[in-house]
C-alpha cells in the first residue's frame, strides 16, 4: 500500500522541497543497492512524516467544518452560543439594543422666577408716539407704537438704548437668583441687539464686558467669550422678520440664555455680578425699514424649588405659564414650568394637584372667571397629554377674586396672573 502511495505523493513532495535539496532516487543497476535502500528508507520516513502532517491538518479541517456546520445548524434553529449559555437570536439582538447608550437632554429647562420685580408689556394705557413711561432713555429714539394690535416699544434710530425707570436704579437691583424675559421683533435682514446685565446710565462702576449680543441665529456672551447657535438653522430664511422670545436665568453664578424653546448658552461659573438691565438695538433704522420692536419685558426673583414649595405650603404658585392675549392658548415659553410640574408628579406618585387659574382685575368679572377656568383646564390637559393620569388632576378658576398682590401696578398685576397647583 505504501509503495502505491509513494508514486502518488512523491511528485507533490518533491515540489515542496527547495531545488538545492532535492532527493534523487537512483534507478540504474550500477548504483549501489545499499545506497538505494538507504535513500528509500529516508523517503519512507519523510512520507510518513508528511502523512502525519496531512492527517493532522485534514483532521483539523474536518473539525472546523463540523463546528461550522454545527454553528450554521444552531443559527438556523435560532440559537447562538454565548459563553456557557445559549440564547436565541431575538434575545441577543434585544440585549445588544439595550446596551446602546440613550441620550436625555433638557434643551429648555427655563423656569421663571416667582416674584415679579419689574414688568412692562407695555401697558394698554401707553400713548402712541410717546416715550415708554416705565423706562429711561440712554440714547437714540424709542417710542410707543401699535404693532399687530398690541402696544410695543419701537426702537427707531440713533443707536437706541433704554434702562428700566426705577427709584433704586443706581444700586444693584438684581437678586442672587433672577430671570429676565422679553420678546423682540427683528426686521428683514436685521442685525443683532445687545442686552447689558447692568444699568448703562446709572451704574458706572461695573464690568463693561458684562453683556451679550443676540441675533436671529444665536447668542454671543462677551465676558465669558461663549457663543451658542440655534440648532438646525435654515440659512435661507434665518434673516427673515420674526418675533423671538429671549429668557435669561441667573442662579448664584450660573448663567443660562434661551431663545424661543432652546437653551443656547450655559455658563456654570459666570465671572460677572449682574446688577441691572439695559436693552440696546444699535442697528435700528426706521428710515431703512429696519426698526426693532420689544414687548413683554419681565424681571423676576427666583425662589424655592417646586418640591420644597409643595411640602412647605401645600401648593405651588407659578407665574411662568403664559397664554395668548385673552385666550387659553399656552405659549411655548411656558414649557419649562409645565415640564417641572410634570417631572415632580412623575417622581412623586402620591402627589395630586388641583390646577387653579387666576387673573388680574382688568376686564369684567364674569369674563375673567371663565378665562381663568379655561386656562386652568388647558394646563391640566397638557399634563395629561404628557403622561399624567387624569385621576390625579382637577381644574378650576377663580378669576380676579383671589389676588396675592395689588392691581395698581404692572408688577402687582403680573403676580396676580398666575396658575396655582394645590395639593389634594
């Protein structure tokens, strides 16, 4: 048998040797038989070794093939081997999906302060064409105008700049925790506005880099040299005329700035100490059809967290839920406050709320009563839409019957226009 295999394997065996080390088997009679025998013995030994290697290699190949076939069969049956445990393909896919990281990011976590310390819409009693009575002029031209049926402050030209008209304007009138909000209208291809966190007319000994430029695309804060843009900007219409809601939150050294419903600036350690407010529209020019409009300016002092309030007082008073004028339509800037209530109810499963609406004294009593009920119901429905069970909420309204401040000042009226969440 070995002799037959010899003639089959010798050609392949000879090819695998180096040309300089080839073995030549003598076939002529004159070659010594002993040499021939020794050569054949050497060849036999080599062939045996080759067979051993071939058998070992073939065995490994067959084993791999068997394992592969086994794996293929296992896969067809829907099972995979993981360590010492067997799980089906669907379960493994689920495990892999569960290992994927998830992102949780609150892009709009703004909650307005509880107590309003300055408010100007401007009021309906302001006379068209006059300088706004709640403000003081630094430079330029600013007048009251009516825009889309509402009174607004019109920044005309001359690099217009104004500050709140307050008795203590030369002092630091911003508390350690405060919020500032306003709406401004940028004209077509309008440039930026500037917001100074000090009174540029009455407070001279301040850090003059403590301001930010705001355009329709984003915010650039100068003191910290931090900028942020709105995401997904459509640059084909980013300079179109539109209203923009700006919210600023300062909490003991932390500064956040929001545009509409997006946070664009988040500075954990602000170097400045905000002391007041200045609004400037440097690029305003009515002659070139580029006026800027401002409305709904509010400065409020921050307060205790919602959870602490409900534990202490049994209710939460929220001034940060806003509605369209004389309607129950919730404005987008209210999302921060509503989301805070939602999270509180999610975390405290035993907490149930009566949502109660309140108005100021402007308008007829009956109208205010119905408006407050409609607004409270709208807030309740929003929380239900977010996922709060309807049996944990009720709603009602009290109109102007339960004021918590005077109805003779803009700030007092702003504090009376509120939504309360009363524990039951």
